[in-house]
C-alpha cells in the first residue's frame, strides 16, 4: 500500500479521494457527476509534439534553461538550469524544511527486494500550493509545453535516502483516458539534490537514456503518443535508480490533457474512479466519439476489438480485448468508443490477421474507410 501525506491536514481526506480509496456504488451516477463538459478543450492536439519541441531543440525557445534534447521520438528534454539557486533554496525550505512528520515511506509492489517503490513522498496542497515560487515554476513549466496551469496536478515532493529507488513504471495510468482529466500527458521531475549525491538518475530503460539528478535541473518527458495525446506511449517507461550515497530530493509536476483542478475539487480524479469507468466501458465525458468503419472489400469481413488497456505503458503493442462486432463486406458499422481507446481490426474473429490499428480521437464523429476506397481518406469530423 502506498501511504500519501499532505501539507494541510484538512485536505488529507480529499487526497484519499484523489488517489483512490473510496468505492463508488453507482458508477453511472459518478460518471454523470464528474463528466467533462463538451466545451472543454484538450491541452494537446494530435501530431503537435514536433511544433512544441523543435523550437527548443533548435535553440529558438527557452535557451535560458540550458535545454539538452535526450530524445526526439519520444521527446525527452533535460533542462540543466531550470531553476536558479534562489528558487531551489526557496522550494527546499518550503517543501522539506521542518516537514519531517509529513514524509512517510511509499512502498509498493511487495516487500524487500521485490518492492516496486521505496521512497518518501508528500503532496503540496492548499496553502502549500499557493507559494509564490512554486506557482512561478509551475507557470514556467506550463509555458514550455503550452499547457494551462489548471491542467497541473498538485506538486509531489519526493525524498530518496541511501538505498531507496522506484523501479520501472509509467506515469500515465492505463485507464486515465476514461477520467474527466484525461491522460497524464507530460511529466516534469525537478531536482533539488545537493552535491555528493551518487546514483538516483532518472533512467528510461527502453531508450537507454539517463537523466542526472543535478540540483536545479529538470527532465521533461511525454507520456502519450504524438498521434493521440490520450494514448499511452510505452517508451517513456522510467525508473529512479537506487541512491548509493547522499540524499536525492525532487518534485514531480504532472500535466493532464484536460482541466485537473476543477475535477479535483469535485473529488473526480482518483485512479479507482478511472478504473471503474474503464470497467464500465464509458468515460466521464459529455462527448462520446462514434467511429464508423466502412468496409469496401468484396469478400473480407472485418472484426473489431477494443484493445486491452491492462498493460498499457508496460508492454509494446496491443492485444485484443472486448469484441465489439463485425463489419460485413460493402457495409458500414458504427461503434461508440472513448477518446484514447485503440480499436483493432482483424480479418477473422479468432486467430485472424491484424488489418488496422485505429486510435480514437476527440472528435464526436469519425469515419474510417477500409479496402479499395481508402484513397478517399478517412474522415474525422
């Protein structure tokens, strides 16, 4: 079990809701209460990552933070001087000084060497979240990725003592696209560590990339695919390597596709709620995307599956989950889906060949032409 603490006791019960410890007896009522309004726009658009990050790579934007591009696909950027020493010292004092009782061990995934995580964490909410330097750093982070500050989760302070670690994990929970906040699209990890720290790098094992835990630096990485901001990119699986000497301190800043703060105020941001919504097959969103597949083949029947979400972020590729139905030759069939779902089309219902993988976008009406008339282009209206 992961123990969560917060800097304001009156908000601890809300944090329990945020991180999931309360059951929902009526998921349909919760979906309606938490539903994302139709007018709400996502922070990212499909295929927009290059336009966000190329100016950084070329030196045309944010050069004052000494960016170093570690990867362009997926995008990972290391800012060597994301904060100056005055800002680091202010946030150290605010988040860590005289807060010993706020930090508790976060152990997950078993015990001993089998634990997935062994670190100490605390969330910064209420008055803590209103700190001027913290807000200034958040607005800086928001400007780099063109995201509104209200899409940010509350900052999480972390401490790794000697021997502490966090094994490989993904920051976008598999069912977050069912939540009103949508997917966790970006992660910043900001480092406060002093000189003398050994170990503690942020490692991306699938990419062979390590970000050093340098004081004042930050690593920014993308959790979702370029083609669809609500679809997990498993390549940014990462870990905090064990601290071999010294003390690692840092702060997580997570950014969601949709407004996080308004959903949090309603108690609609828990992992548990996202999981229950996924199990019900319906998202907490006013817009229900309808995908129509037009089968222009003369003989082949298309069989449509919803890709399983259980291992998203941890395995490459998709496995078929729930069977949605067939599209006969020369006919069309429409399926109600969820933004961020992936639909798999096979030429047989069991043991067939994968014909197409379709990532569901935000559009209410989407049309995909299959077969000889694909040249007419798929339409997403």
